């Protein structure tokens, strides 16, 4: 939060203390939030630890509460020891959740007292950290420090460790002597005797076989329920799918991106085969989300889903990222495959799939006909293409005029377009709005991962044209036929009730 907001918050808490406010007697949950302060954005030697005096009023509030159940620290600073001490002293049974975990600076050496205190906190239940890498030439011990806390925490239940590249055209290369010194310092963060615990939820974008073995040293893998946002390696899938010691029998939620950096056909096939074995050894799943490499058939994966998870699955998302290459178009589910899902998954209430648009619109209507036969469907997400392959690499047979015609055939989504799709997919035996509660249309990739360097023209084109559309049925009993339409992207719009 900014300084003015901070002063207002402190003044409000002080008024509660002075007036013996009844708010304190009813408070069960506290969340501390704020925007990154300026000191975290600097990278010079003047960086110091944040001033802990601003937490004095909050410490006094904690001392006056009677029945605090949870404390969520989502502030973009390091969790101060004074707050930890207050929780341990006044609310030892409360549940602490750390969001946006950070350090004083990435190159802070081993032995930070605040990190040691957090690692040994009996209150800590969930630990979330998102790291932006490649931002400078300094040493970076964030991953090592994060893993140390996860291994030592006695009661941790949920871990989220994700990262992304900062992008840009500058590549930082450190001298060999500095790399050697960094490796020596990183070894100090290692834990000889991790504390075993029951982790229920794990979120880790890049995960490989070695990471799975490390997890097994302090996590009861047979108790893991949620595994999300993972981009697994081939050795991870082979280990988890074939070795009983690393099976995940309690898994209920799986969110995976099957993307490989290699362009070799054999390795892609190996990845799909290994994932099918892993999928057959897991579950029964209730929620499954898969992002598959573009132009790969869904048949082998879908057959495993229908055999092993059809009767338990409630949420299913099958998506391929739209490609910029004309010879690598994404493979959408066929109408027969969609019908198989409808007939085999009686519990399915949430579905997400790809539908590429056509000039005539007949293909989309055929999909809509099958979709409205999902009698239990409540939420539907459709990923529609923008035709970027025609913008990026038009074929030799395609003239410039044809390319512009193709792009022009994909106009911006407006309220009329949203209502047309809504009416098509929500019809039930001649009656609209009977079952479907929410429709989301994603026109273009909403969160495309791009590498370093200046974005290609087709990336810029996609970013300028992509849209997110939501049509939601009114929750008012006296307005059952009305819907709210919300559109993001394209021209600025406001909410509309139809």
C-alpha cells in the first residue's frame, strides 16, 4: 500500500484500540495486503530491510484478539519477526498463509533470522512464491531459501512455487568465480533432515524427476490431492507413472502443460505416452486441465481419461495454444470425441475446449449442437482462434487479399456475438437458460508465454486483438432470462445486462 493508505490503516487500527471497538471481539481472519514499495525495486547497495515500526499497531491488535483463526500475509515484503512472535504468543493455533513470499534481496546470504523464524513456525500452513528471473547480474538464492523453508516447516499443507522470465534483450552472464561462490553459498541452504508432513496442494511450474524425489523426502505423496500449474519433464512422468513409491493415488485435481522444448517427433510421442501411463496410475480425478502441444491428437489422452476418470470427473479442460505457423495448426476435439465425453462423464459440470472459427460458421454451429446436449453442464469455456497463422506466415497459395479477408472475418466480439453463442449453447429442449450458468469465450491466447527479445509482429497483433468475454446468467429469481455480459480487450466496454 502507499504511504497515505498505510497511515490511514494505522490510524483506523489505533482507533479500534483506543475505543475498545467490538470489531476486535468478532475478528477471526486478518489479511495484510499492499503494493511493492520502492525499496524493493532498487538494486544498489543502499537496500536495507523494511522498517518494522509500522507493524506496531497491528501487533497490538493481535494481542487484543480472542479467537483469531487465520492470518494471511500478502504484503510484498518479508514477513517480519515481530508479527510472527505476536502470532506465536497470542494465537499459537492460528493458521498462517504467506502470499508473495520474498526476501530482503535475492542475494541475501544464508542465515537470515526472519527466514529461520518462518521455517520453524508451527502456524505456517501455506507458502506461495512467484519469482521473476533474469532481472540482473546479482546472485539469486530465492529458490534455495524457499525450498529450505518448505522442508523445515512442521505443519505446512500447501506449496506454490512458480517463476517466469523477465524477458527483454539483455542477457546477464556472471564470471566463473562468482558462479562458484554462489554455488558454495547455495549449499548452505540444504537441509540434511527435512521434516515430513502432509502436503495437500502443490503448485510448481517446472518439475522433474529429481524434484519429485526431493518432495518425497519431506512430503507424503500418497496424501497429495492437488497438483496444479505443472510443466513436467519426461523423467518426472516416467517416475510418477511407473514407480509405486511415487504414485499419487489420492490426487483429485491435476493441471498440467505438456509442452516440450524439443521439436523431435519421437520425444513428443514419448511425453504423451508417459503422461498416459501417469494419468492411468493417478486419481480418480475430479478436475483435470491439460494444455497439449499444438497439432497433437487428443485421442490417446482422451481414451485414458474416459477409461479411468470418466465417472469421477467434474471439471475438464482440453486446450492447445494457437500457433503462428500455418503448418502447425492446433487439433480441436472432433464432434465424435465431444459426444463420447458427453456420454461417458455423467458428473461433468465444467468444460473448456477449443473451437476454431470458420468463414461460414457451420463448424461452430455443429459444436454448439453437441454442447447443448450436456445436460449437467453449468460452466463452459471456449477458446477461439484469432487467425494469427494467416497473419504471421500466409501460405504461398494465399494471396495478400485473401489473408486480409480472413483476418477481417474475425471481428471484435461484441454483446450481439456473445448473446448468439450463449443462445446456441444454452438451449435445452427448446428452452433457453435452463442449465448453463456461465459462458466464457477466450478469443486468442490470454496468457501466452514469450521469450527474450522484441516481440514478433504476430505477438503484438495477438495482444492487441485478444478478448475475454463472460456471459453469466442473472442470479435473481425474478429475472431468470437476463444475463450479464462482461467484455475485456478490444475497444473499452462496460458491463451490460441483457
